[in-house]
C-alpha cells in the first residue's frame, strides 16, 4: 500500500449523530429510521474521522436511513493530522497497521455488526458501504448464503480478491477512480466482466482524473475533486434509497 492510503484532506463540519455500541463495538450512529440501516466499513482512519461522520450524516438524511459507523480497529486511532502532515504520514507504517487489522481478525467483528443490525435491532433492510480498507468486507457481507445485507456499495476498494467478486449475490455499486494502485485495472476489468453475469443489479461509476481515496479524503477546495465528492455522495444516496425502501 502506498501514500494514497494515508494522505488526503480533512473536511470541516460538525457531526450531528451520537456514539453508542453495537455488537459490543464503539459506534457512531446518525439517523432515526427504524426500518432501514446502512453499515459503513471505514478506511484506515477509522470511525472517528470527521470526514466519514459527515458522510454518515448525509446518508442518514438523504437516503432516509439510520447509519452506523463502527470501530473495526479495536480502539486504535490513526491521528487525522497524518492526512496533511507529510512528515507524520511518512513515519506511519501502513503495513504494520494492517498486520494488526487483517481480514481474519476484523472480519468476524464486521459480520457481528451486520448481524446485530438485522437480528438484534430488527432492521428490515440493511445496506453496507466500504471505503478503501472496507471494500473487501462489504463484498464478503454480500456473498451467497450470508443473508446479512440487501445491497452493497464500495469506493476504491482495497484487498479485494477475485473470489470475493465471484461470490457476491446482492446488488453492487462500485465508485472507481481513474488512478488506483489497489483497485487495479485488472480488478476493474474483472468486476465489469463477472458481475454482470451474476444476475444482480450493478452500478459501476467511473471518476476520471481522480485517485484512490477521493470519496473520503478528497480536497473540497479543488473543483475537480469537489465535483467527484459530490457525485460520489449523490450516487451512494440514490443507490441506498433505491434498495432500502
């Protein structure tokens, strides 16, 4: 993994939700719909980053859902200052961090959170969106036989395997930037070849001129990136509005 996973821009805003717990995990929750929920699987900056909490608020209001942003890193927080401080970013060891938070360790927690939304909290419809690190997770949640989520979305997914693409069985949305060393050209081509053969709805959104991380850490003061941010947010809102209501 390169600098694209640990750099970007911090957004301003005042998150409007509250903190609680689901499946024993710290959680930011926004919204009050009792029938439709959205689970966010965060990138390496975790559940406290203002950017994601602001996005959660938008999804809650505009897609009319209750949105859950859960801590899947066991309380470990990557300082948001790393985003805009090249020196701090340089000394942040992404590989070591991810070694502590691999699929085998965090996967069960992600599944437990999704199960809690349907089985304990009683939501009739549940969607999941994964950013960067969270991309592989939502594909696993939406795999055949799991019956955990009703649709998934992902922006610039990381660590996604072809086998996870093969197994997905719920409607899929992918927000794909032009420049992405992790969601590679081969994976893009594989997704666009295989998913249309699976008998599920598929929405592939391509973002020319943008790079890995744009949907959660793009620069709102850059016209091209701001347009991409807004288009990505609107696409996700429309996707969940369609499939959760």
